[in-house]
C-alpha cells in the first residue's frame, strides 16, 4: 500500500470514532438522539470507503509487482541478446578448474534471471570504488559482466578482470573492458610477487571448494604489494533470504560463515582482516526477528597484506 493510501486510510479510521456529547441532562440526551443517525450514516460511509481503499491498494500492489517483473524480464532479455551479439570464436564455455562450474548449461542466462540486472549490481558495488582508490592496479577475478570494472573505469582507477566463462568475457569486452578468459588460480599464478594493489573477488568465494579457496587466498597474498587489499564478497549464510540465492546456483561449493572466511584469511598470512555486512533488506518491526530473518544478504572480507 502506498504512503498516500496509508495516510488516507488512517484519516478514515479516525473519522469512525464519533466523540460522545459531553453535555448532560435532558439537553445532552436530545443532542445524542439527534446526532445518532448522522454518526451511524458517517460510520457506514467510512466503512465503505475503507473497503474500497483496501481493494484499490491490493490492486495497485499487484500491478506494481507485475510491472516490476516485466521490467526485470525485459532487462534480462536485453542482456542475453547482447551476449548473443558479442559471442564469437571457439573459446571453451568455461575454463574454471574447480568442479561443478559447468553444472549449468547457460550460466550467463542464470545470472541474468536469478541475480539482478547490471545496473542494480553496479549500485550494490559502488561502495567499493573509494575503498579501492589508491590501490591500483586492481585485478577483479570472476569479473562477470564487468559491473565493478565499469565503476572503476569511470573513477579513473586502473583495473582489469578475468572470468572463466566465455559469455561473461564476451559481454564485458563488448563494454570496452579489459577482461580475459582464465581460471582465477591460473591468472593469479601468472602474476609477479607484489605486482597488484588490490584483488577483488565479488560473489566468487562460495564457488571455490576448500582446497581451491585456501590456494586462492595464498596466491592473492603473494601478488599483493605491502598494504594491498583483498576484497572478497560472498553470500551471508546468516540470512535465510540470501541462502535461497545460494542454493539456486548449482555451481556453488559451500556457504561460508563470515568468521570462517576471516580466519582463513588470517591463516593465509594477511596482517589485517575485517568483515563488513552489506545490502541489508528493509527492517522489520520486531528487532529479534529482524536480526534472524532479515540479516544483511552479503558480507565482504577486507584483508590487508
């Protein structure tokens, strides 16, 4: 229900209460007798208007949901058409070394449908721009459709990306981004010691089985210069809403409890590690229920060499 409808409904609710006439004696009884039919008619009118307002708000909400779904579907189809236009060559569909990464026959279509349009993802990732400023060059592993790379390019921050999926690479290159098809471990292994200012891996860590994850953290530490940053955003398993998205993707290896990822980063040799919780949904009235059912959907590990 819109805010305006809520206000109008509250006004109608208030109008239902007819104050009793304060006067006593015969005069008071006559006044109440005269006002009674009018009050009853007013209450009937208010009840009718409330029912109409409820029915109208229900219909508006349904139309808004349909419009939102249609808008998301249109954005999805536009991205998939762009992918088809940009696809070319004989590159393998995926070069990811870890198992299960070819579990979905069309991972790009999955991302377009199940995650969010590129514009929405860019807004979610915008806070990373200032965090990464001064930490050039940036290597974005699992760069996907290139949302973070676009933001960094606009901010004048030198960055490049790697992704195992050929369609993701083709789409990002179509945006004029520097992206190569490569497995993330192979890409990191090719980097010289201390050659990078930052390594970003947004919604990547949950795809990596434990041995690959620990190797990834060790390789990221090696290629970072002193004071360099690792930013590893992943799904927060404390949020039931986020877990739905986790289990929807068949290429995921395991959810990562925040403290587990922080501990692994410290064991890999990072001098500092902190957790930042991201993308909280709308709050709920009950604080305890909000904390349990409406926890932030994601979190990011920010580790410093």
